[in-house]
C-alpha cells in the first residue's frame, strides 16, 4: 500500500515539473527581458504583459508587439493593444519625448520604468483600401535635446546636421479595417463604400441590405489571402441598413457604428453617407 502511494506521488511530481517546463518554453511573455529581445529581431507573433515593460533593463531595437494590459480591459476596449515599441535608456533624464514623421513630429511623452528605461508604444492604424508599407522616421527628445536611436542601425540625414532613425512599418504589422468605410467620391453623385469582414473559416459571404433589396446573390464578397471578405459598392448619399450572409446565415456586423431594428431581420447594421 505504501509503495503504491509513493509511486503515485512520484508520478504527480513528474507531471508537475513537466507541465512547469512546458509553460516556460511555450510562454514567451514570462521570458520578456532585454536579453531575450536582443536575441531575436522578429517579435511579430509574441504577446507581452505591460508589467514586464516596467522591468526592462536595457533599451532594445524597435519592434512590433502585441501588449496585454489588464488595465485597459473594459466592456468596449480590448485587453490587447498592438503597436511599435520604442525604448531609450537614460537614468539622468528628467523628461523624454518620442517624435516621428507620421504626425509631423508632435511630442509624445515616454514612460520611465524603475530601471531607467524610457518606452513608448506607437499605435498602428488600421488600413482601408490598400495594404501600406511606411517608413517611420523618429527621434527622442531628451530634456529638450534631439537624439537618434543608438540601438537601431537604420538612419538617415535629417538635413540639419543630425540623424533620423528609421523603422519600416510593414503590411503584416497592420490590421485591415472591418465594417463599413466611406472612401470618397467616385462620381459627382456617388461615393465608394468599402465593406469588410474577417471570416477565415467561411466558404461563402455575401452582402445584403437596403441598397440591393436584401438579395444575397447580388453582392458576393471577395475573399482575400489573409481571411477577410470585402466588397466596394458605389452608393448615393443616404441612410442604409445591411447584414452579412455567411454560409447561408444572416450575421450582424459587430463593427457597425450603429444598429437598428428591422421588421424582417430584426437587428441590422446601419450607416449614413452624407
């Protein structure tokens, strides 16, 4: 009996250590540190906790990250934010700002952690019609003095005797904008309107609404390589209701700016073209 008890205890201890080892290996969040980040130039698929930024010991090269921050969690806000992480190490600095060309070099306050590392996460915009690839030209403003990023080897002349650091924002760091987007005038009387839905596991998606008499065969949406379905329609100014029909099922657009009641379909998406 005692032998059986010790045998069971041994198995339990083995499985405990095995599970612990798997957590350490498979969870990149728990290993977030300056040393780990320096070993890899690509952090595109990793998620990090906000508290780990507070323990960052050294400045690192800029990189795209997905940040898990429980402080942001509300009913209308996702707990995961994405953006480009920029860092700068300076114990003596009283104030450090981040500036870049995307907003004409407006100053954004960087946060100082307990190790003297200043950090800022530049939000990444959603794209509309085309997948962009843009260069971010940036500097740090340390107590009024403009300084380039010494951790990053890419830079160019700022035409005033200094250097601008450069980071390339690629398409795989961007997220397609879902829902309805009014793109602009196509003719003097009509505007182009983009409808986009993320449905990677669906086979057939069509757009139905007041603009096509709720006919599921009129506006078949085209699937993109990254799992989105999209279509661009030309519509005159007015008010419109719509739904997505996914594999024969009517689905409300969760990204719709407004919802309305419909006597047949009940809850539907709604938008205006001014």
